[in-house]
C-alpha cells in the first residue's frame, strides 16, 4: 500500500557531553567512555556535528540509547519525538551548539544567552532567537489513502490485549500474573523533520523511523511506553522515497541514508526503533512528502505470556 506523508521543516544533530566545568567530545557512539550520563548536557561543535550524531543515535537500539544518552522509555517529554532526538535533550530540554545553549520548546529550538539567567529568558519566549524547528509524528492513513503526521496510528498496525503472564529478567525472574491494565503492541512509521541553523543557513533533515513498541493504558485512555521485555522478530523491506510537491523524487545525494531492509530477532528485547531513510536539504523543501513503501512481518510476544497473545503483524504500508 502506498501512502504519502506531508512533512515540513525540522532540525537534527551530533554531540559531546559536558558539565559546567568540563567537556568530553565523543570518539564514537560505541565508545561508552566518550559519553557519560552523569554529565548534564550534550555539547556539539556546530550544527553539522549535531546532525551527524542524531543519525548515529537513530541507528542504535533502545538499550544502547539508554546507556549512552538521555533517552528513557519512562521519560515524559509532553511531545512525541524520535528516540534519537529524545536522547539528545537533557532534563531541561537543552543541548549546546558552538557554546550556545539551545532550548527545545513547543516544536522549536531557541538560542539562550549564557550570561543571563536561563529561566528568566524562557519566561519571555517571544524575545528569543529561533534557530530551528521540529515537525514529528507517526504516519496515519487518511480517507484517500494519503498519510499524514498525527497523534494516532493505523488501527490495523496495533493490537490491544490483556497480559496473562510475564516472567521478569528475560524469563528467569519473578512471575507476574494477569494484569488489570490494557496493553497494546504498536508498529508504526515515525516521520521527523528537523530544520536547524541560523536564518539563511538552515539545513532541513527529513527522516523516517520504523518503531516497534509496547504500551499500556495508564489512565483515561492515555497510553504510555511499557517496560516489559518481549520476544521480537522483525523482517521488513523498505523502498520509501521523499518526493516534492509535484511528485518527483528528491534528487539523491551521497549523504542520504536509504536502508533497504531491516532484520532483527531477540528472545528478550525492549522497544525497537530503526532509521529507514534520511535526506538533508538546504532548507525546507516545498510540499515535501514521504511516499512510504514498507513491507514484511513483525512478530512479538511478552516474555512468558500465553501463545494466544503472540502477534504476527503482516506489514503492507
């Protein structure tokens, strides 16, 4: 099935992590010693480094993201962002670029003056200099088969169920019985467009991510990420294309990322997010839209749960 996702401008990145008195420039994502979560904020030499690090984080599984970044499935940001961008934002929704503190709020990036109390500046957002924006959301299917960013996803790519049993510690720990909470598996394509940089020098980074999640009904139908481990198997192909407003594919560039297939299998895994496509442009592309073409199978079951709660989802997006 072909779907079109209308997108707009947004902003992406790269990192170093620093406290008030010291800074560490990471040598590589896989080097845990280069990034410390005891630090208070990520710091980037420039916006290009921010974008590169964003891509590196987008390729990590959630366990590595939790180890190396500020990402946590229990963290409530108040807005749905890619796990990579969540990992960059500290508890105050901030990071640094070229020594300047950047604050994310209500879909926009603002530059703060480090010589003035930051909280005072945040209280008058209209006086701040905007240096980027983010537009993000899961892809939904419209009445005419077109996809758009929204707060809900395709109903046929999520499955609600009642947990009958869960065994902690990957099947070797305590056994939990039936839960009164409702759970659901969620499979989605998440689109995020990040525009960053000073006015006149903006770069727009368009990206789509495959996300495999488990959520529980917290209260009043508010769904949140749930931490139970699952047996997860992913085998999908991807040939999605970013098009302009007249339907032409955006001209490819050597820096583009196009992941043709995703395979993953684990008997004990948490939420999964995989970068599928990323394209950089010199500013927003008028009428840019994602032509989503993803097919395959995703299977998952909570560790120790009954076989009837195993879900084999045939993907045809």
